[in-house]
C-alpha cells in the first residue's frame, strides 16, 4: 500500500507523528512503517513544528492535547510554514464529542483519527489524504501553467494593441469638429474608426465593426486601414473605396467574418456629404432641418461570394450646424437595467440633448458593467477640418524646373471617373508637390468637374438650386456619363520658374462643349443662384492669382503661384 | 437542444432555439455538415430564437458557402421583428430568401 502512496519508486513518504503517550506513539509508528512510510516521532506540538521547519514532511499526524504546544496550535504553525504547498494534517483524538471533532477541521486539520487506532482505518485515511494532496498538486501545477499562459497572452495582446493603435490612428492632429469614443470589450478592438483628409480637403471617415470581438475581429482592421489611408491620400472617390475594401476583405477574411461598416465623405468647402452604410445601425444626421436617418442599404464589407453590387450611396447638402452620428450596434444593444438601449433612445438623445455626444458617452458608462460587445461612437460636425488644408500657404522649397504637360480625356477616361487624381498624380510625377498638392487639387477638381458637367455633359447647374434637384442632378450626371459617346476635355499644366525660389502653375482647361455665360459668374452673381451652385468658381477664385474665361466659355485659365512667387 | 435538424428528401430544416450566437456554432455546423450542400434546399427556422448577434450572421454565411455560395438555396423563416431588423441592417435579404 505504501508503494501506491509513494511518489515514484525511489522516495518513501515522510510522516511526522506528535503524540505525548509513548505507547500510542509506538503503535502508530509500527502501523505506518508497515505501510511503507518513514516516520519521525516527536512528543509534543513544539517539536513537531521544529521537525517540520527542519525538513518538511508529506503528512503530519498530531495528538490534540499535548504538553508545551497542543495539536491545534501546531497545526496552525505547520500550515503557515507549508504556505502554498498542501500538507495534510490529521488529528489524533480520544474525543468522540462531535463539536470537538468539528473543531479539528476548523483548526486547519484535514481529517481526524479516533482512538483506539485501527490499522485498516489509518491506511484508508492516509490513502484518502494522499489522493487529496495529489489532486491539489495537479491543480496547482495547472493553475501555474494557466497563469503563465494568461500573463504571456496579456503581454502579447498589449503589444499587439500598441501596434494596432499606431497603424489605425493616423489622422492629422489638427482635425477639428470630430469626436469619438472607442470602448472595446476586450483589450483588442473589433471596431475601428478611420479618419483621413483627402488632398482637396475632404474628410473621409469610416466606422467598421468586424464580426465578433477580440483578436480575431481586430485582425481585419489592419488591411482595412492600409487601403483606407492609401486611397484617401490619393483622393479616390468614396465609391471606389467601398468597392476596393469589399473585394480585399472578401479575399482575406474567412466566410464567417465580415465588417459591418459605414463610410462617409464630407466636403466642407462645398457643404456636401456622401454616405454609405453597409450593416451598421441607421446613421443619424441632426441639424436645423431636423433629424435624418441613413439606414443600411448595402451588405457589410467582405462577404465572400456576394456578387459585385453597385454601392448605394447617398449624397446630400449639409448645413454648418449639422452633426452626423455613427455608432456600432454595441451601443444600441447595450443592456441597461435589463433592456437594450435601442435605436430610438439613441435618436432621442441626439435630437434633444444639449451635447448629444457627451450624453451618449455617459449612457455607455452607466451600462459599462453589462458591456459584452465593442462600443464605438463617432460624431462629425459639418464644419469638420474647416478649410485649413486648402488655404495653407505654399511652401518655398522646390527644385522643380519648368515643364508643360497636356492630357486629353475622352468618354472612356471620363467614365472611369476620378480624372482629378489622375491629373494630380501625373503632375506629381514631374515634381514633388507637398503642401501645394491640395490647392492644385481643389482648383483642378473644380475646373475639371465644371468642364465635364457643364461642358461635355451639358448639365444645368441651376438644377442644384433645391435639395431634391441636387440629388436629381447627380443622377442625371451619372446617366449622361454612362451614355456619353463623344466629347473630351483637355488639361494643360505649365510650370514656370519665377526667380530662384518660386514659380507659377498655369492650368488651362478646355472642353468640347459650347461654353457658358461666364460673364454672369464674373460679376459675382453666383450667390443669387442659390447655395448649391456657383460656389465652386468662387472657391477657385479665392485660391488662384487669376482666373480667366475665354470665349465662348469653354476655356478657362487659372494661375496659381508657388514658393516665393506667392 | 439549441439546434435541431430534420430532413425530408433533399429539404433540410434547421431550427434554432434560444440564443443564436457563437455558443451554438458547433451544433449549427453539425446540423448541415453531413448534407450534400448544393444538392439540398435549406430552411433555417428562427421561430425559437430570442437573440442573435453578428456571429450568427457569420454562421449563416458559412452555411451559404457550404450550400454553393451564389447557387445556394436557403430560406430563413419565422423571424421575430428584432431578428428581422438585424438581418435587414446587414441586408441579408440580398443573400437569403426571407419567408
């Protein structure tokens, strides 16, 4: 039987036995040695503690009433010495009083043995104690492994979180008019917010909510961020961003992972907002005209095998006081006092609170205990980013030499859209543009879209005078572009050096249309035309040294100084 | 049982009860993994579902992939209003037949 108790073949189990009656002590030693234990016999509690301190035993048997130190006190000291290690202590007693026996256990004993001693019962109890001790050891070892794993996991998650934070949060420091809250349910966030400024001063924003939470959800945010920032910096249209992100995520993510998200693009200079919602709760726009919702009209991003669909975008005019709210379903599904918050309650706060953002943050904090999903909230004011990107002074450094490029774009190229980044990228290949990029970009964007819309496509900008007409205008534009068979625009860009550290860009844009009554615009009547048209030309005038139309109104020349020539 | 499956010819009905979330993903997968995918018609009956989350949407997409992707014949039936709303927000009516 001792063989079963021993740990490994070599080591016999050590037992300290404390008993002040020599006859009992002799009997116990005899019985235990028969079972293969090595016995150290002592006469009182103090000696038992000293023996244990000198060399810890596998088991301790203590008589309750002994001289010098009784069994209870000795048990207490030995348990303290053993610390984390589990050393079974068994009390030896002649008492049969139930209360006294219970006291043995309270005093830290693991079992008790009543006199007179029976060999069978002693053996059985020793075996049971050994089993309990082995179980304890196994559990401790597993706990240590788990604790170690947990610790390493925490460390690598923290490291990952820091890397993610750097990769995801790359927006400019001077981004005004944007507030956000990210509250992951674990260290790593499956929700993400991306914010970027396009070369012409547009603010692109994305709120993405990947399936699930924690690392598996967060991992999808990296390729998303790479594409988002890259395409935003290149000034690509929101629609292209959506299509590219969707395709890329479908390629990367397993079938059951996808990204419910919304992308918006705000053009503060023109006061327009483009919205795409694929799988997020209704976006809410609040302003002087009341509350407006943008429900999800698209599949989430990254669904494998979904047939390519045209993104359903909404384009609208915004007032300066308008604020747009985007949030993940972690907010609407957050349970407070047993009930999900719900879209209606969120809208109520947005519509009525003095500071809806703060109020929503407080709401989330009040329900933090019940949070089981990542919660994300983003507020974008219509005046976000203002126009500082556009009016920034042109830098003096440039080693550009004089050059001239001409681009001609026909129906196919125009249909592809995005003629502007194409032109800017071409120019950038000739010369590093740096900060000049955004000014050049805006002027080109305005003049090219004028040339395409009113020249080649012959659209009437007065259509844009009402909010309905505004949408109608863009529908017409899309149809006309799709049906376009002939017509073209020519873009000429000339860079001249002036003095040592400056120069000027001359942009000439000509379209195949019949021209327009530019004199009316030259007189500055754009204002009376309504708020949705004529603004573009005003913007161009404010950014250029000179803007001149030529008869019959299908040719325009704009001059932008750079460097010292400013 | 949170997920039950029954078969009638090549029609497979999968019924989900209680919470339709990650905790039932194994049962949900077991419900169809011995069926013949594109050769079968599936009905996911959500009558007994009280709550569902985005991982459930992911499980439906896995079933869709198993059943042949664009060719899959899958109907989602008996959704309560809350469940319907979640499916609509994700625009799953474009991927599944709702009945």
